[in-house]
């Protein structure tokens, strides 16, 4: 469609995610205000083109960083680089002819947010110097959002900034992590409280990786699209609702609507919508401090739920969607959002959440709230000890703008009430039960 061409510079074909398809890489420009313009390319089944993009950087060494799951599924994706160097050495008998082909060293991290630790960041630094990384070396982040976060932070620190390329392998990473300069790790039980802003040299997206995503990871990527739908409304809400429509799933897959499948055309559209949503806003706010802060919607409670369950239990995008209905609860209680508007907002969220209920047993409401009260955004609104902050909406597409980075503060008791209503156990109730 024309808006896809206008936003991304190209239209994604309807066959983009079919197993037999091949879509040559098309350029995308990721413009982060006046801070950075990052060239990107997107295609399907474009392994050879991605390898050539890496070789075009002319590094002396590639520091390939991936995680256990991606390595088990796609561990041979870069093997042609290793073979090419081996063939040259075998043919010439010496290393001079091989000098144009970079050495490749691989580091495998744990999966999910477990990789975003101080210990793993330290291990990456020690490994880089041990294998002989130089300022000519190229860091390649090959994985999902968490892997890209820690690898980006590592690259921003190595030699005060090393060349970095993102090769995302999840739907969330393709449309929500590539579209941000943020890098991070988690420390002291908190989420994303250590990090930098850093631009990669290139972003290379092979959408074929979406074929191997498990249900939770696919939902995670769709959850961040639910956030965009609520924030921006319009075509973003329409695209999200169409993707999760019971009638559409029934008509195309002959089922009850409870199973989940998205056709190739819809996946293509959702990916393009996600990239457009972020880049339209970040065009004027590269560091996500003002208008870009709206993309933190739902994240205060989301991060707390994710940490309370433990890393890897609740996929991030799903946590965000639960956080959104926490914020709509607060907005209605504060008189900011009408009951009708909240119903419309939450109906959109439950299109996804009814397919992924929170695991049992749930952590206590007190545990979740205590983590939320230590959120990395805390302090921006000058909260009192009994207050918490998040982005709030009046209705879908109508954001409450504030001079405090578009964050609104409100009583933390509203979050606690919502948690209890959602079935998170209350320690107070447990204590009273024991007394009786």
C-alpha cells in the first residue's frame, strides 16, 4: 500500500513469510532525529546478502554474539564465512590471501533477559580482548531483543564504541528493538537500569527467522504492536485487530478461532506497521525522552511482572500488554479515561491476552508492586513515596501529555488494587487467613 512505500521506501509483498519465498533485501532508513541515520535492509531468505553486507564492512574479525536457542536453530547461518576463510587457507597454504576474509569468533549467551547481566557483560569484554579484537573488528548481534540489548551495550563500551550490526531473529526485535538506540542490562533485580544510547552501523533483517518462533515469542512481538495500537489508534489499531480477529482466523484456517495463525500478508503488514510507528516518533526524539517516552506505555508494571515471575517466564510484549490494562485501570479510577473508552482499550488488549493467560502460581501483589516502585523511570515525575508513574491515555490514540517526559504520576495503591483484581495473591489476605 502507498503508506508503506511512503514510510519505508518499499512495500512488503504478500508472500513475504512463505517457506519457499525469497524477497531480495530492500533498503530502509532508520532516522533517529539529528543523532544518527542507520541504513537498514529487509528481505526474506537473504542469508547470502547479509553475509555480503558484513564483508563489505571489511573487518579484521567478526565478534558474533548469539544465544543458546538461536545457535541451536540457526548456528550454521554464518558458517559460509568460516568455510570461505578455510578454503582460501587451504588453497594458498599461507594466511596472506585470507587476510581479506575476517576471522569469526562466536560467543553464546543464555536466552532471554538472563543474558542481560553484569556478569555476561564482563564475560563479553574479557572474551573480546582474549581473542584479539581491535578497533577494526565488527560486533554482530544475532538474536532477539534481550541479546541485542546487551550486545549493543558491549559494543558501545568496547574501545569507546565499536562497529555494530544487528541481525534480529524475533518479530519483537525486528520492529521494536531495531527502532531504538537504547542498549541495556538488568542489575540488582531491576530492569534496564544500566545502559547507553548507541547506533549500529547497519540493521539487517531476514524475516524468514519468524518461521521458527515459538508461540510465546510471536505473541511477544504482537504485544508491542498492541501498545502501538492503543497509543496511535487508526491504522495501527485496525491492523492489530484484523490480525487477531476470530472471523479472519476461522475463515482462513477452518478452526474455532482459539488456535492462532497469521498469514504471510498479515505478518508483513504488522512488521511494517511496527517499524513505522516507532520511527515516525523517533524522527524527532532520538533518545526517547519526550514524545518517544510514550513507547514506555505499560512498561512500569510490565517490567515488574516479568521480574517477579523470573526471567524468561512472561515474554516481554505480553507483559507490556498486561501493563497496559493496569494503566487503563488507573486512568479510569483517576477520571482520565471513561468507562466506555477503557472497555474499548481493554477489549483490544484481551484479543491477545485471552490466548496467553498469566502462569500460575502468580507472584504476590506486594512483590510485583515493590519491583514496580523501583522502575528505572522513577524520579522523572518527582513521585512521592506512595506514588508511581506511567504513560496514561484518555482513550486510544489520545495520550495525556505532561511536562514530565509524558509520564503521569498517580497513587501506587491503584496498581496494587489492579494486581489483586487480576488474581495476584495478597500477602495481607494470606496473613488474615492464618490468624482466623
